[in-house]
């Protein structure tokens, strides 16, 4: 399978990344992310953040993927969480968004969006509150308003 561009419309927070700079306030003097749960030498950000969110919000703390049923239980926990770390940019220079809703379009495709319905869904399901709780759980703040936003991202990979 070849590489190609993907456009993603997400509802959440733009967090940035190492390549072009983080868009969060928890940085060391060199501009690297500085939170107690993340060590860039041990894990990638998306994996570390997801692990933190699953443990803290949903209570999923399993780590042994070799135990029967692990992946099914993890998927159930991720579905319950409903929040994901979306990678944008490229695999060489990833940037991240913390997102509640992700709409993707691959190269050559189009997609129509009903923003009235999406806005109603966001309100009825408490997306903003859930995302703020996730940001608090991760110990992250951003210069983006305290409220999540619709963000259009692109990924090449």
C-alpha cells in the first residue's frame, strides 16, 4: 500500500509536536514536552497519552498484550473513552490533536458534513466537557481557548 494524503476534521485541541513545536504550555527550556507521564525516549506521544487516559478515566490498566482477550478489552475501553490522539503532519514529523470526533477523507474522496447535526451531537454527548477532563488528566493546557474547536488537519503517510 502506498503513501498518500489524508484530511481529517476533528473536534478537539491542537497539541502540536516536536517537529514544528508543541502548542501546549508544559514545555522545558528546550521546547520539549515536559509532563511526568511522558518520556520521548520510551514511548511515542499518542501511545503514552492514550495509556494515561485509559487508566485514569476508564480504569483500563492492563499492559500485557499476550494475555488472551487483551486487544478486545482494550478496544472496549477505547470505545468507552471515546477520545483519541490523532496524528497529523507526517510519520517523520508527527503533530497531534486530542479529539472527540474524527472525520477522515482520503486522497480523491469527498465528504459532506452536517455541522448543525455535529454541533447538536457535541452538545448532547458533552464532548467539550469530556475533552477538558482529558486535558486535565494529561496535565496539559494550551493557548487555544479553554474550549475545544473544529480543526482541519492533514496527514501524509
